[in-house]
C-alpha cells in the first residue's frame, strides 16, 4: 500500500505490520488511519469527467434545456390521442413514433426557455415536424 507520512509528507510503500514508521523521518504511524488516496482520486476524476462529458453531450444533442417531464407527457398524449377515435395498434405505434420524433425535433429547435415565452412558435414547429416525421 502507498501512504503519505502524516509528519513529513513523504510517500511510503508499506506492508501491513505492527510498528510501521516512515522511511524518511522514522516517525511511527500509531493513532493515524489511512485510505487509498490514489483510488479515491482516480474515482473522483472519472466521475467528474463523466458528468462533464454527459452534460456537454446533452447540450450538443439539444437536450440542455429539456421541457419538464409533465409537459412532455401532456404534449405527447395530446398528439397521440388527439383523434379520440378507435385506431389499430399499428396506427397507434406509427402515431407514437411520429409524435415523439416531432417533439424531439421541436425541442432541439425551440428550447424550453423559448417555449415559455412564445407558445405559438411551438405549435407551428410541432405541426411542421409532425408532417416530416
């Protein structure tokens, strides 16, 4: 195990044994507890890297400012079930795919902060994308 001496900060490689002391200053380690700092540091760096990359990818894909889940659900439900008539399962799947595609493209074009300010732009964009999906 690699540990840092609490007295002189020198790195030491030790095996578990009684009365271990620093190779540099010869102070013993009685009363101190140690952890594997390199493993913790590596894990922390990996976690921060994942968070940074994930956040960046979300912004690149256009999901940096997603709509609240309740709004997304309401919009999709309205789109899919708008006809209120009985439809076949294959038509339902087709509508679901077209509606989710249209919502995804609309969100990329019109982030939530813009949606809150101008809901009419959303309706026209959503209609346009629903025809192309």
